[in-house]
C-alpha cells in the first residue's frame, strides 16, 4: 500500500514540479585522495620516496590547472540569463495563467499523460519571496494503440502549492489506496523545507527566477535563433543537464534538455519545453496573461491545512510532520 501511495503522490506532484520549473542543488565531486607513500621493500617499512639525481630525473609535467566547477554558458546565452535575473529582481509581484503537459516515457503498454491549467502568483513581502500556484491536473492513462480519451471528459484533480517565505505546502486530493471504486478523493498535504528539498529536485516554487537553475554547475546553455511566441518576439535558450545517473535532477532523468522561450521585453519565460536526448518533446509549460506588479493579498500566501489532515514531510513522503500544539 505504501508503494502505491508514493507512486500516486509522485505522479500528481511531477506535473506541478515541472510547472514550477524546479531548481536543484548541484553535487560537487570530491577530490581524489592523496597518493600513498612508497614502500621500502628491503626493510618492509613505509618511507618517503628518495628523489633521483637531478641529471637523471625525468621531467615532471606541470600539474594541469583545475577548472572551476561552473556551468557552461555561451556569452550570448549569458546575456539572456542576466536579463531574466534583472527583470525578476525588479518585481514586487507577478500573476500569470499557466498550462502544462507531460507525457511520461515508459517501457509499458500504456500512455501516461498529465495536463494541467491554473494560475501562478508571486509576492515579495517582508523581503521574502512568496508563491501560490493553483492547478487543475488531469491524469490520462490509456492503452497504447488506442485513441487518447477526451480531456474535457476528465475531472481535474485540484493541486495547491504555497510557499510562505519559510516553508512550502502542497495540497492535493487522491483516492485512498485500496479504497472502493468511486471513493471520494481525500486531502493529502506535503510540507517541504528549502534546505531539505534542494538535493531532491523539489526546490522549485520558492520564488526564484525561473531561469536561475541554469546558472549552476552541470548545465550547458546555448542560444538558439530568435522566434515569435503568440506575437511576442522571444530569445530561445537551450539548456542541457550533462549530469548522469543519480547526480542528475529527477526531471532530467526523464528529459535532460530544456528549451525556454524568453520574452525580449520582460525577460519572462513564455514557454518551456522538455526534450529527451533525441530532442523529442515530452512536456511543455506556457505562461500567458502575465501581469507585472499587480496588487495581491498577502493572506493568499498563508497556508492552513484542512482539519484532521496529517501533514507529511515531502522529502520522505512518509514521515508525519509534528504539529504545533498552539
């Protein structure tokens, strides 16, 4: 039952995590251990090596200069990232509508598609960034070879993400594992902390500039030819996560390439695409109706879980979070 619960929660949160354009903590490789001392074979003891006479010594090559652990960003792409960062820093608030689509690749006999629509809100209050995202997520699962069901006939699952400047909360409703068919979905709440979630790839939605993640080790970022999105001239940057295995963020294990269409005037990402290594698009997110510095009620960024619902730790999905007695 636990495995099934975790699978359901991951499936529901994956679309939201993509919508929030997840950031991450890079893994810094450890340095090599020092070489062991040479062995004095005659005495069977360890001793420092004896240097050869200068005339007979072989030339020692200079140690290669250690390259800094930094992202590989082309100069042209750097200008776009700097534009996005400066525009984001000047914001006091933001509101936009969002749409997402994700086709989960799998070696199975069925298609798994998640699509969603909702609203993104950002507020800088008390010198802290705060975020609220409300999405209606539709999960479509159907056998390969058959037509996709009509999304309009699928009831959306409401998902809410709130970051109050200190903690994040993700509320969703899922059918109880092992419950009877047609059972009413029950509230499920996950609580996250920025420090504990960075290594897992769930750190998006903490009010950071949505392109900031690419300015971290592991990414190779380049600028593609400009284009137009819904009448808006945009820059196009392509970021490839060159980490592999466990060092890659979870989203990159599905699609290691991200292509972002950045509005030339506002520096905002109007569309983000997820691509596999062969450049096959498996997911996308769009932002429309962008309002810069609208008036937002700070109370919308305060979260209270539904009565009687156990709040769980997002890092483990299983550990209940102690609640205050107040």
